[in-house]
C-alpha cells in the first residue's frame, strides 16, 4: 500500500493530447478519472518534498494552478492524511 505524490496540472472532460508543445515540461504523465472528468498528473514521488519541487518547476513552466495530490493504490486520498501516514 504505497502512497505516491503526484502533481495535478489539468482537468478535462475530453482526453488531452499530451504531445502538444505546451505539455513539453510534463514528465511521467498520467491521469485518473473522477466522476466524468479526467485529472491529469505529472511525476510519481514517494517524497512529498520531491513532489513540491516538481510542482514549483511546473509552475515556472506555466502551469500556475498545479497542485500536489496523494494516491494510495491508485485512489486519491487526503493530502494531510498521506503526510501523517508517511511522516512527512
């Protein structure tokens, strides 16, 4: 039951083409579905500190509204709870 931290950078009702130039900075792109929306993420970190550094880099690249999320077994979970469980 590994907890992973990722940076969510976009939400869309339709699939995004991550090969577009504006997504060039996105590494380890992935997405998960929540209701009818696709939530796009970048990175895959066990360390919250590394995820926050990745978030800062993405913000510098123009993804101003991106934020860190926590996933456990592929399901999004509360970030504060993830921090408590991982001791970060």
